[in-house]
């Protein structure tokens, strides 16, 4: 995969991109990430990337010319998702991360909060993504979040391959508790079943913990998670009446909007 990121603050990226899984994925050749300074596509002496809004009002708006010039230089005729990070975008989730991880190439434009000239959205951007219902100072942190979530899904990026499939949200449920040594810490014990070495019991226990935790913290996720009849029965006994995800009826629930 190749990722290009357009920003007026390129210095924000190296630390994040050169650490941990993102670094390893690049070292292994799974992804090539290029961060570009939008100012390099300005033509005036002051390298201006923004201007005052037509019609007045506060804040500055990102000018269209450097953004179009940069994207057209970087992509040429290639058809690539051009993603604008903005609080007005579709709210990012694991399913969107999985879809983006299937692409050969992605380009991210880090908008500043006040906004980007509408012609960029209308004629250049193919997708707008928000990382949540709050406002950041710019799209840079959001781009890092999305890039991290996507790159860790590339085959070979994680040391332990099954981990991504078991992540919270990947199964539609939150993960249950995890423990490591020591078996007793300040009198608090690791659950016996985890030390039993009995794989089937461990798997069953984990699934139940996962359901419990999701019911406690994010019952909204239960409506979208594939569940067995027994699991639905168990949830009913806990007082959860649904709705439930149905592969056939509710297929549209899985593609968020
Ligand atoms: N830019 C400012 N706030 C943002 C958000 N919540 N998501 C994506 N980009 C942003």
C-alpha cells in the first residue's frame, strides 16, 4: 500500500510514523508513507495556503489551488481515494478501516478546522472522514488515527496475526479482560479458567466476558454484532431485549452512515 498525506504541518508526523507498528510496517515494505508540505505547491512569495472567506465572517479557508496542484501532481491519472479529514465527515469506525485497508493507495488531505474551499470537496475529494464528534485544530491528528487503524490491518503488520481479528470492534463486540503474570497480585487473582490450560473453556469464558462487557459499556454495539441463539438468549436473561443483528434483514446496519 502507498499512503500520501498533504498537510501544512508535516513536522507533526515523523514521531508517530516512525514508532511501533507503523514503523515496522514500513520497514517490512507493507506500506510506503509520504508526508507532503502543501506549501510546496504554492506559487506566491509567502507560500499562502489560506485566505479570508467570501461573504465575511471569521476564520481562514484553505485555498483550492495548492491542494488541486498537489493532488494532481501526486496522483496524475491514477484513481485513488482522496480523503479529507473534517469534523463534517462520516464518523470513522473499524469497518471503514477494513475497507480502506483493501486499497492499493490512499491520499489524505488534512483540513484546518475553519474549512477548505468547497470546490475541493466537490471536485477533488472522494470521501470525508471525521474521527469523532469533537473539533480538533486540524486534520493532522485525525489522519494519524486513520492511518494507524488502517496500517495495522495490513497482513504482516502485527506480530501476532490473530490479534487484529480479535480486537475490540473487529468482532462487533468489545474484548473482555486480559491478564498476565503474576497469577496473584496484591491478593487479586487471575481467574482460574485462564490458568486451566483448557482451550475450549477459555474461549467460552472469553466470549461470555466479551458479551458482558459490551452489554455493560456499549449495548448499542449488540445490535450490530453477529450473535448465536444461545448468546441472544443469555442477553435476554440479562434484560437486553434487542434489537439484534440479522445477516439478512439488517445487512444495511453494517454500513454506517
Ligand atoms: N478536523 C478537525 N476536527 C476533526 C475531526 N473530529 N475529525 C477529523 N478531522 C478533523
